[in-house]
C-alpha cells in the first residue's frame, strides 16, 4: 500500500549527529492510500520513523520533541516538498530542512539518506480525496 510522510503535523522526537552521520527519530504523520473499486481511499497514521543521513553529516542535535509545520528534502536537484515516500532511500548531496511550528527551522546535510518505519503505526483518521499526493495519480 503506497505510503507518504507528510512533514506537516509530524514531530521531531530527537536528532543526533556524529561521526557515522545523523539519526533523526520522527513521530511522522503518514498517509496510506489504496485503490478500492477504482477509487483512492486514504487514511492518516502516526508512525515512528527514522531518518538516517549518511556521513559526513552536519546538523543540530535535539532531545526535545518539536512540532513540524512542514519540511523539504533535496537530493542533488530533486526536491520533495512536504511529502516523502515511506520507505525511501537515495544517494547524492542531501539537504533536509524541517520547519518548526514555532517559526524556526532545523537543517541537516549529508551524502545519502534512508527513511524507514521503526515501530507500529497508530490509526488517526480517514483522509479526503483532495489530500492524495500527486505521485499516485
């Protein structure tokens, strides 16, 4: 079933940066979409997710839970603005910008990225058709 992280309504739970890269733990807001009888039906979930940015990685560490208003992941010239497939991995020059609900932002850079679910998802809500990511049309 196709799934996407929506940075908006997600939470950054922690961020560690070290010699091996950066490890971010998110409580991600995830859209899951499936086609039933020719109609796309979506549900929203809260999903523990890890984002690993490969070395060398630069970014700001955080141990407090921070609400996200949005975000953008760029790999070389390919931009994922507010939406990111789950799971996801890519090689190249990575820049991750997370826009915080308080109006600030936190940024990370590195040479590769891997995003994967790391725990059980919790159902949140049914989603209207107009929230469907463009990638699944």
